[in-house]
């Protein structure tokens, strides 16, 4: 499973190091390994160690008794499309809740995310598309 977020900064583009501390300011493709957690909240929230993304909820509750952890997840930045991809690694914790219907993921960016000129991103709620994450 993966989460894909595309940023639409019309000017100089998002500064990748304001998304994840392992990224540089370079406007180039970058990748790092990080631990990802999916919470027991309803809807479940996704967080990435070493990244300050804001609030990302997945549209359904995917963990009920304990958080789900994905220690070897890959976090990738594609500069040309301004896309952040979170590819989940091997799961531990759990159990995962299955059989959920379609949900709508929601994302509120952290106001610490900036473009390459240093302008902060607005912390405005974005609704994703229907997902069976």
C-alpha cells in the first residue's frame, strides 16, 4: 500500500527539506527510509518519523487495538511532479482492520512546509479521492 500526495506550488516548487529532515533543499528526486505509524483513531491517522507533513487521516479506522507500524517504509520525493510517495514496508503491531468500505482521506499540511522561496504553505484541509487504503 502507498499514499501519494501531489503539491501544486505554482512558483519555485516545494522545498523538500521542509517535508522530511532527511531530504535536502535540492530540486531533485530524493528517497529515504522511515518508520510509518497508522493510529487507532477513527479515522486512522498516518505519521512518518522524521517528516513534518501535517495531519493525514485515511478515511477509515484501520487499527483498533494498537497502532500499526511499518518500520522499513520508503518515502520518496519526485521533483518534476512535486509528488511525495509513502510506500509502506513490512507491518508490525496490529492486527489491521480489513473489509472497510471506501473512505475519503483528508490532509491538512503543516504550516512549516515552504516553497523554495521560503513562503509557508497554507494549512488548508484537502479532501482526497475515494480510497480503500
